[in-house]
């Protein structure tokens, strides 16, 4: 009879396997980081003129709300102008419930604007509380396809403008609101 022989089998070292996994992870992260850094696009820096305001950065929350309401209501104004062959009066827009022309709790909290139609070319919203939101002017183009030109004046002593040309508005302290579609606000650095 032969004597049984025993073989001792040692467990595989977990230390080496962990080291290999960590090295693989580091290699993957390094490759991914270099790909991201290599393909990074620089965002073009866009600036606005001195007579313009950026709709996202330069307006208060109330002014942004009124600006957005004017942009949305513009489509309805174009439809009503097409049907009536004239711009609808602000009172008619208010009766239909179109913001910001409607007098509701939202309009009061946003400055309580009193709207009027100027020369069948523009809507002027005089702010009752310019510290909350300035006065707005929305000029419309002659055709229904054109976008509106929206201006803001935060002056407390303001009357409806007589002249609606750009130069006259600028000299009276009006600033044109522009919407720029560039990188998101959270990704831009403010200096």
C-alpha cells in the first residue's frame, strides 16, 4: 500500500487581482479623459450692444415673465390681425385672457402694466411699479411673419414714445431685449 500524498493548493492572491483591476480602471479613465479633452469645443462668447439687454441675464424674474408672455401672445396677435385686418386693441386681448394684457394677480405682481396700442405698430405697457418690472414696448413688423421687437425702459418718469425708430428709442433710454441661444447659463462664467 502506498501512502497517500497530499498536495497543498494555495489560494490565488487577491492582492494581485485587485491591482490589475485598479490599473485597468485607471487606464480607462485616462483614455476617456483624453478623448473628452481632445473633442472639447470652445463656446463662442457672445456679447450684446450697450443698447441691448440679454433676456436671460439682464432681466428680473418679473421682466422675464412678461417678455415670455409677449413672445407667446405674439402668435395670437398675428392671427387676430389677419382676421381683423388690424392689430387688436389691448383691451380685447385682456378680455380674451392673453397675458400680459389680462389684468389678473400675475400682472399686478409683475408691475401692473397699463397697455396701449401706438400708431397701429406697437404695444406700450407702462409699468405702475418700475422697481418690480420696467415698461415694455413691443414693435410689430408690417407682415405677420416677422418677429416682434421688444424694448424695455426702467425709468420711473416715462411717457409713451412718440417716435418708434431705433435711434429715437435708444436716445430716450429704451433698451432692446435680445434672446441669445448659446451655451446654457449654468455653463457660462460670469466675470
